[in-house]
């Protein structure tokens, strides 16, 4: 597991928490921020997955 994978998954989790909190307190801005943060985290973790796959392929 590389840094991008870890950071991405952490950001994804934080974004999900923020999104749910926004829904609970009926704060549309917080909900939107959480959704954006969650999606940025997903992208970052996918980038990390791709990097990991490339490193594995290079080792083989």
C-alpha cells in the first residue's frame, strides 16, 4: 500500500463523515463539501492503486 492509497482512503472516509453530518444537520454546504472531499479521496486512492499495479508489473 502506498501513500496515495492511504491518503485517498482517509480523505474518502472524512468526506463521507462530513457528508452524513451535513445531511443530519440539514447543512447543504457541508454536505456538498463532504461529497467533493469523498470523491477527491476516491480519485486519489485509485491513482495509488494504479501506481501500485505498475510497481507490481515492473517487479515481475
